[in-house]
C-alpha cells in the first residue's frame, strides 16, 4: 500500500468552517440545478433507428442486439475495452465492472438490461470474468462491426492516420480500443433505437452516470431502490434463527416504473434540493 503526505490545510474555528461550507454549498446547489437542466436537454435528444443487424457470441449461443434486451425495453451497453496486447481487460473498465453486480439487480427490476460488450473471443472474456468473480452479462462482438460502428474500436487504417472519431469528435489516435456506453430502446414491434444520451464517459463518473445520472439527478435513486428492494427475495438461510418471525418474503416483478432511462419522465428524487 502506498502512502502520501497530505498538505495541512488552514485550521479555523467551527463557526468559520460552517460559514465557508455554506458558501460552497450554494455553489454545489447551483451546479446541481445546472446539471439537471443539461440532463433534461439530453433526454430530449432525438433517437436513431438501428437498421443494421449485429450478432454477438454469448454463453447461450449467437444473439442479435435485439435479443440482448432479454425481455426488457431498455438496454445499457458498456463498451468494455479488451487490451489484446496484454491479454486482459482494461484496468479502468475492470475497476468499473467491480461495481456493477450490486446495482445491476435494481436495473433488472425496472425494465433495464445491462450487458458488457468487448471485441475479443468469448472464451477469453469468460475466463477473465471467472477470474474477476463478475456475474453480469458479458458478450463478444469479435466477429461483428458493432465496436467499429459505435466508434470504440479502430482499424489499423484509422490508427495510421493519427486521428479517430471518438466521443462525437475527431481525436488523436492512441490505442485500438477505447471505452464508452451506449443506450438502446426496443419498442413493442421489436424496433431498436439508439439513444444518444450517453456514449463516451469519463470512467470515475461512469458508474454514477450509468445507474443514476441518466436521469436528472446524480444522487441515490431512493424511490427506485426502495421499490426494487421489495422485489428482491431474501434467502431464509440468510436470516438469523433467533430473529422474530415475520411474514414470508416473496420475490415479485415490479412493473416498468416512471424511472426510465430512455423516456422523458420524472427525475429520481433527491433528499435535499
């Protein structure tokens, strides 16, 4: 473990600290409201219909993009960087993936499917997933154009020019794989639409963005978590034998809620506005 010295800040009285904290709090609230307004604009962006058929290798055989929704109408795809030169996943993507399985159960209760996609052979991804102890769905786009079409993988020809199209703009070329996130919606007729609310994100913010920020507030989605918690069954083996016996807990399917990641809807509640 590495340690580093922390620069000693100014020491003041409690009253002085409180005055400074309130001043900063006002700026934080202004930033929150500005971010809410920006998120509202993001939700109003138009969609793009996905006409091209993409096929992925999964543990259950070949599946199309529409199949990956797995019964839900909303799909979050995390473009997981596979570092072919190292024979393992990107360290930043791996750190993010360590935080997916817990919140993922809440997504599943609210009409949202999460899947990671990488341009690497499925057996390689499965071996790394087992090593890391992850449970989320991870599929291979190794034999499709999916990564290239969504601008997270780059051809040798593109890299040779020194420039690639990434994060909606031309950027300096660096490596053949980069990370990102795409959001899709499937209607009742099976049509799939790309929702360009969020594509490429800075990794430290990505977990928050994925599970909260796609709505208007980057705060814990209390109403959502509370309702999905009631839908997650608790094994009786996890209860203490001497605990007070209460009504049996049954898992139930929560109907699609207003807390949608792709439709205009009421934002998740925030404890303090």
